[in-house]
C-alpha cells in the first residue's frame, strides 16, 4: 500500500468511497474546499493507494476541529 498526497484527479475516487461507506459529504469536502486545503498544506489530505487504485483517504482540516479516515 502506498500513502501519498491527494491530487485533484483523486476526487471522483474519494467521493465514491464516501458514498459506499455512508459518510456524508459536507461543504469542507467539496472539490473547491479540498483545493484550498491543498494550497494551504498539501499534507492535509492523504490517499491510500493499493495496486494503482485509490483505496482510502485521510482528511485533516485547517481549523483543527476534526479529521477522519
């Protein structure tokens, strides 16, 4: 398994993961919000990749009040 920084092209894969796991997407997980997070600190959103496929995501926040994986 490879852990790497999020790329905007990963967005479609992580939204699928969120839907499949029943996690509700909020305003902080929109493509624009994630792009702002990446501009501020590229390590706030990390991707787990297995055999070339996105298998998971870890999201931190700028305000420091929450995070999830």
